[in-house]
C-alpha cells in the first residue's frame, strides 16, 4: 500500500492521526507527517483515516487490489 497526502490541501484536522497514529502524526499544530508505505497490517486503519479526512487530502494506492485476478465467468 502506498499513501500520498496532498499537504497543500491538508488543513490539520488530525482525524487521520487520531484513527491511524502508526501511519500519521502531527508535528506541531499544523504540520502532518506520514508514512508513505505503511505496513499492510495497518490497512484497515489507514483506509478509515483516509475516509475520515474532511478535505479528502489522502490518497491510497493498493496495487495488489488493482491486479487481482478477475473471477471466471460461468460457461
């Protein structure tokens, strides 16, 4: 999983840091620090944090989901 935060869009609400502190943390009152490659164990927390961002500044790329094999259609 790869995480990218648009820091010009981030307004420091810190919902991500509250929901996934292992991947996101505030430095001071306004600067967000984040792990661009959080461990897969944190997937659910990171996805919840992404959904909770009020300004939608967090993007998550999940390459394994994109390349998952399609289900076979019935004959």
